[in-house]
């Protein structure tokens, strides 16, 4: 699924997260070594790195929040994982602030208690990073993996009653468009036989079919490979067991509409 917070197709959250991770890990080890060697310069560096890590963590959270609400498919296992990912990382940042307070600010000497708090924060940071990796490499959040010829990513927001969602010649054959229509996520797709529309949510675990691949009247979910016939929503290949809901299309005067009440 293409990231909603991206620069020329590159997800901004992924660009920013190395900074807080590097700064916060660096803060812990600078303080640890500074305490062992009684090196003031090192523990001052630890304090500054902790501040920089907290600030960059908050900055990285901005595009992450946009992706949480705009990119991760709702009502999916990926959404549950994204929620845990966010909570764990917020917990890590809060614990680094607590550790800073315990050690007496940026230039305060490191204390064993502050280091214990930061060690717990690093465990949370590692868990958050692990889940973030799963979100990218398994759930493909922010990964635009559509095959060549599928056309540009297309997404639009409309409201009823029966708005125009495309012109007849707007999409290429096998191209899909994610339509947000009255709170629903519906995929408008053009096949060799005309336009079709079906739910974006894969009934297996909630993957976004708009982020999958469509060819010869079949759409494949990007998460575990379930395949559905786009015209009637029938399952062609599992692991999904239930069909995808489809919608009627009205095409007249060069305009395409989705009939959600049908
Ligand atoms: S979510 Fe598992 S196949 Fe779609």
C-alpha cells in the first residue's frame, strides 16, 4: 500500500525513524560508559543524544500517525499491529524523558536508576522496531509493489448519492482506484469487459485489495495471496474462505458511478 505520507513515493516515516533509534541507543551507551569511566564529556553527550532522540521520535511520529490513519487498512491484523507498534514506541519515548528527569537533566551525571529506565525503554524500542519491520516487510505498509502496467496509484474521496467516481476512459484495463465512499473503502477497477467495484477489505485478515494486483478479471490480495473474481467476488484461491462484496456500476454519458445501495 502506498504511503499517504510520502515524498515522490518514498515513505517519510521510514526516512526519519533511524534518527531517534540511533540517538536513543547512543544516549544509553554514552551514559553507561560515561558512568563507568567517570567521563563527564560522555554523559553530557548522553543527555544531548537523549534530547535529540526524543525530539526526532516526535517528528517521526507525525508521518507515522498519518500512515496509521490513512494507509494501514482499517479492521485488519495490520491495524492491530500498528496500534501496538505506536503504543510501544510512545512508551519508549516517555521512559527516555523519565530517565532524563531522574538523572537531573541534560548535563546531570548518569545514575543507575536512570540507566535501568533507559534499558527498559530500549527493550520497548526494539519491540517497536520489530513490529515496524513486520508492518513493512509482511504487511507491506508503505510499499508500492504493484506490477508494471498497473498504472499510477489512484485514490479518491466521494460522498453519496452515487457520485461520479471516474470517467469512462480514465482508468486503464487492470488498473484499480481506491474510492472512499461514505465511510466505505471500495475498489473501482477496469477489466477488459468494463468497470467493476468490490470491497477493498480482504475477508481473510483485512488486507487492502487496492494495493494488490489485478489481472484477467482476478484480484490477488498482497498479504497472503487470496484471489477473487472481481465481477462476482467469488474466491478463486485461499486462504480466504469468504467472498468479497461487489457493487453494481452505472456507466452512462462517459461517467462511472458505484451504486452502494444495490
Ligand atoms: S489478508 Fe490474508 S489473503 Fe488477504
